[in-house]
C-alpha cells in the first residue's frame, strides 16, 4: 500500500516556543504549557462574563460571584495538573510508573490524561462548592461552559508536539508526521500519512461543542435549567472522544499481535479502547443530567 501524493507535510513547528539560558538554568516555554495557560484564562473570562448576566440564570441567581471565580481558579489549576497526571499514570502507564515512582513528578516530560484532569477538577470544584454552599448543578454548568477552549488549545498543542496522531490514512488531508514511530506503518512501503486525529478532537470537542454550549446558554436560556449545559457537555465530549478513537493510533501499551487496535475490553473482533471506556461514564452521566434537567423544566412549566 502506498500513500497519496496529496498528503500534507507536517508543519515546521517545534514543541518549544522559545528557550532562554539563565546561567546554568534553561527557561523554556512550550506550546503545551501555553495552551493550558490560555485555556484557563479564556475559561475564566467566560465564567466572569456569564455570571454578570443575571438574566441567564434561575431566579436564585448565578452560582458564583466574579471574586469567587478567581478563588476557584486556583483549585481548578491544581485539579487539572494533579488529576491529569495521576490519570495518565493510572490509566495508561501504570506499570512503568509503579517501577519508577519519581517519574510521576516529571510533568514537564509529558503525559496528561483529560479524563484524569476532569476527575481532578470535579473533585476540586465539589470541595470548593460544598464549603461555600453553592448550587452545585449551576456551578457545574458554568465550568462546563468554560472548558471547550482549553480542550481546543490542548489538542492543537498535541498536534504541534507530534503526539497522539491517528491511524494510517489515504485521505487527502492526511498528514505525514515525522519520526520513526509515526512512519512505522505495517503494510505501507512508501511514506506513511496519518489521520490528524488531534485536529478532529480540537474541532469536535473544542469548537463545535464550545459554540453549541455558548449558543444554548446565552441565546436559548439553558442555564436557567440547572444541569442542562453540564449534561450536554458530558454527553458531547463522550461522543466526540469515542468517535475520534476510531481514527486514533492505538495505545502501544495495549496493542499486540492478537489485539492490533489496542482494545482494553474485547469481544472477538470488536472492542473498546481506553479512551472509549473512560468516556462511557461521561456519556451516561451526561444523558442522565439532560433527562433530569428536562424533567425539572417540564415540572416548572406545568406549575
């Protein structure tokens, strides 16, 4: 099998934006770190702008004040970093990190899990919300509204870092990723092009889902029904991630000769990847919240 001549070359962009030598110390800013920083700042501004519009919320008002959002941001940052790192360790490379526990602390070397980061943020927000006696569903709606920009930027950073690329493809938008690992494609004798699955996720989880949430919150009044926006975010992300897993390169630690796709749950020739397994609870919780929100909305309309 050979790749199409129309495949796209990988852009000449390195993972580092700049490096500065300060004596024996090297200060480096990476695209991945910048994506986290900008994603958090954009999410914070979305939250502040949203809570200032009283008409968007139920009669009880917005769940947080702008000052409380600033306080919560610190908790969110800790939840993202700790949860994302521990999630990667537990879900994807547990054996390696159990044998080398000090490597867990080396976050700058890469290895973060969205599902772990999501769990970390959920725990941090729950603790903060319970301590402050906040309406938790409306608080969850606000955080869900602010999350897609970070997802979009994070996936763009994955693409720039030449990581988490997709399976071999002959589509005209397939990308020729550099490196021996990316070019190791069984059955392909020519240059190997792959699905830019990071960009698929950026478009689905970031842009499409983000615009849908903002439109429904700001133009259709969904924030007045607690749980609706959060439910749509959970279901939307779970579906998008599960779909893109069909195009992502299998996780090497789960794949072998008898399981080339890297299923962690397998039924004959069919199975689920780790990303799909971790997305199933999000789908279930999302549809559950949407059902609860619809039921509450129907009761409120009837009364």
